């Protein structure tokens, strides 16, 4: 069998099929160990394959092997191609793997077996075949990308980084994956070097992406990345809400507060409420009071009124705190807080009246008793 026929055999396969350089010595090597009887079977089967009769090709090969014929890499390869043409990836993979193992030293067949296993989501088998192809000297960007993806899914980030670095013509998707690997692996310096030098740093969305990646492991670094993103982009309110919410979940309240503040006139009642709670946690009572008072002007009593009441209380503005707490008199705790605020404002009679409105079985019974005593002491004086 000559070089021409072997070349035609390989060139007839679909996208995943191996790409081979046809040379007489290589063509001869592909036929090593092929007995004369097998050569005849292969020739007949290949004729069926060329005529798109893939089932006929498979029947000839299987009949020969079932009859005691010896397995051969080239026959298994043709069987794999035939199954692939029929879109039967599961059986194609089995034949390619068998062919690869029979040859033992052909990286292209291992690549094809590994690529199909990857499509079938057989991570371990795909990794084994693709790694073998690399060990046999194959340099192929698609193989490196598949290996990197497999390693990332298994949280084997160091191996994923090595695999991805082997990609010679890295594209945007590769860069994003590398950024993810650096972020998750705590390689902040490498990530920032990428952002400043290796990607299109005129596109600030890279900083947003980096912030998302690094958020879980390094919230402060994420905040810094989002700061760059927001300063260099026309960020819409919905995106600011999303970023602020992510930072708040990581308890980076100072950055979350500042981002929410940038929404400006487009703030909703929910935005005011969220910013108010963060400001309260930060102890930024003056700013938070101003924010929440603006929310009152927009009719956001339901969302922000209680937080504003507590801000007034913490600032010692007890009269205003009591007025606000009383707007939520359907809740016993708020009635108690209104009474406490009236007491602290020197309005003992009003405080006592509020306490009398509380049910006797209230969970606040002990606190109410103590406040009654304090009021009584003041009245006695």
C-alpha cells in the first residue's frame, strides 16, 4: 500500500480526525505489523469508506476480528473514522484508543482519542490521552487548551497554568482563563501584569472580570479592580448595584457604600435602603443621615425609615429618633425603642405612655421593666 492511499485515508476524516504529514517512511510505519490477510480486509473496507458506506466498512473489519483476525492499529483507526462519520462518538473513541495503544507512539491518534473523550465529558480519559500525545512530542494549541480546561475543572490550577502557557497563539478566551487561574491561585502580581501589559488595557471590562474572579479569595483586591473599572467606564446603575452587592457580601462595606453612592439621582428606594444599612454598619452616621433623609423625600419610608431612626438614635437626636420609631408602632420592639428615645430626650410621660401600649407578654418584658424603673426614678426626683 502506497503513500497516496494512506494520505487519502487521513484526509477524508472530519474536523476532529488527526492531521498527519504523509511521508513514505511514515506511511510504511502506519502499516507495520499488518498481515497480508489484514491488508486485503483494510483495502476492501477502505473502498467502502471512500464510497461513504461506513457501515459496510465496519462490518468487514468486525467480521475479520471476530473471526480471529489479529488487531491492528490501522484497522482500528479506520473503524474509528467510520464510527465518527456516523456521529457515533462513543464507539469512535473506543476504536481510536485501541489504535493509539496498538501503535503506542503516535501522538496524533492519542490526540484524536483525547479530543473525542473531551467532547464526551470523559475528563480522566481525555487527560490521559492528551497528556500522552504531549509526552510523545505533540505541540498543539487545541490540546493545551483542552488540558487547561480539564485541570481548571478539577481545581488543579498550577497544572492548568502550565498547560495554558504552552498555547503559542493565545486568544482572548485564553487570556481570560489565565486571568482566572492567576486570581484563584493568588498570583496577584501576575494578574496585574497581564492587565497592564498583555491584554487590551484600554478595555476596562478586563478589570471588572478580574474583580469577579478574585472576589472570593481577596475581596480587597477585588474592590481595587472594581474601582479601576468604574473610574474608566461608563458604568450603568444596574452594574453598580451588582458590584456593590458582591462587595457587601464579602463585608467590604466601605467600597460597596461608595459605589452605591455613585448611582446618584437614579437611586431607587431599595438603593437608599441598602446604602443606609451599609453606612450604619460603617458608623458613617452623618453621611448616612443625609442619604436616608433624601430617601424620605422620595417616599421611601417603608424601605429606609427604620435605619434612619437608628441613625438618629446613634447621633443622640432622640426626639427625631422617637418620631421615626413611632411610625412603626405595629412592631413592639419599635414601640420600645420609641419609648427609650423619649426617655433619653427627657419626655418621661410620653415614654411611659408608649410602654403602657405594649402587650404584657412581650418578649421585651425585662427591658420594659427596667425602663419603667428608670422613668420612676426620674419622676421621683
